[in-house]
C-alpha cells in the first residue's frame, strides 16, 4: 500500500514538472512581448531572431532587454522593448543581422501611442500652462483642448517618445504604450543574402564582430560581478 502511494505521488510530481516544462516549450502559444521598432510580425520575428543581443547592445537608451525564461522558451533571449525609453535612433534596426527587424526608414516606424496622465500633468491640474509635449511633437499628434489641455491624437502618434523626454514632471505625466504597433511580415524574396536596407545613413558606425564580441564579454562579466566595473584592481 505504501509503495503504491509513493508511486502515485511520484506520478503527480512528474506530471506537474512535465506540464510546466511543456508549457515553456510551446512556441505556438508564446507570450506576445513589445518588440524593437520595425520588427516583423511575432511569428516571423521569433523564427528570424538569432538571440545574438546585437540590437540590445546597440541601443544607447537602454530601451531593450532580453526576455527571461519566465516569458517562455520561445521568447527566451529575444529583445523586449520599453517603449517609453525608445528614442527612435534606429541603432537596433541597423544592428540586426538577420532581418528580424526590418531595415526601413524612421518615417515608417510606429511602436504605439502616447498616453497623458492627467492626474500629474501640470496643464490638466491647472498648475502651469505647460505646452512642452505639444511643442516638441513633430508629428502634430498632440492638440490643445481649449488652448490649454494636451490631448493625444492616436491616429497621428507613432510612439517616438519625444514628448516623454520633454515632460518636466516627476513622475512623468506622459508615457508611450505598446499599442497597435506597425509590424510587418517577413519579405517573400530577399535581395541576395542580405535583407533589403532602406534605413538611410548611419548616424553612428557599428562595431565589427570581433569588437562587438569583446564588448559583449566585458558586459556579461561586469553584470555577473566577474570584473570590477570601475576598472580597479
């Protein structure tokens, strides 16, 4: 009787572990995550992304982080975007070697919409006639209600984050949400062996692989405490 009970408990434990592991491996049900600007639609993105971290390393704003294993095995190591930190510099677009991020012009990128927090906004709280977000928006995606209160025009907003960076309040009274981003399917045909590049002139030169790999090792070592980040002996 005791032996049967032990076998039954062992069966339950094995089933629970197997079920959890299988859940991590189910790529078809992978959790949808915010992706870098100009990313392919999710299924194509997961198939094309090499988990090489080049886009993450290239981002000067720290807007990209690798997905953890808790996001599922299909997502593990893929780049996850914090849309409010993205500055539309296009460095991740330029860095991607596989085509998981399409090399398109900045003008065609759309990662979401800005949302105004009226509870802390100086204009909406009538503490100051602040028009900073309205003035900085090149897309004319913010209008002033009654010439005072900022309102986002979702149809025009591309989530560039210029308004977020200009907002003077702490905490910020405007943020970008990853909502209805413009995602594209993988192209049926590719030019030679390289994805088509329409991103335009590079603002910053990219490191060659050897230089990038060396910097990557330094970052990993620093993050895990293997080296002194201050360079002290």
